[in-house]
């Protein structure tokens, strides 16, 4: 299943279900077939996503340091996109709609 996030002030953002569920859980929304993010919720959602991205990147850095110390392959690949690649378009959508005072919806 795909999640299609729509708004008046940004291009649609389409994600595979597992990625969209992860994003929605990070921002405190219940993943479901329909939903809405109101402008009043967007500042907290943006902050939560940015914090999750930073946390994941720090965990990857720490894993690489430990793997390097043991002279092993970290298993982290440029072909495996992290949360940043999935979250940035969504964060940009939230920022545009926060500025305009519009909601972001999915499943409509």
C-alpha cells in the first residue's frame, strides 16, 4: 500500500506503507487509511522528525566507529536510504503548509 500525503501548498509526497507508518509514528499520529495534520501540530512534528533523523545519523556514526575499531564492514550502504532521505520531503511539505496555515492530509 502507498500513502499519499496531500496539501494545498506543496507537491504530493508518496511513501510506501512501512516508511509512512514510521514517519507518522515519529510525529505521534496513528497510521491509518485517512488522517490530517493541522498547522498547530506541525511545529512539533517537524521537531520530532528532525530529532529522529539526528538520532539515526548519530547511531550510524557510532556504529561506523565501532566497526572501524574492529576492522569490520559497518553494513551501512549508500544504496540503503536512511530516515533523512524519506523525511526531508515530508518536512518540507510540513514547513510550507505551516507557513501558509494549511493542513496536510492523507487518504482523501
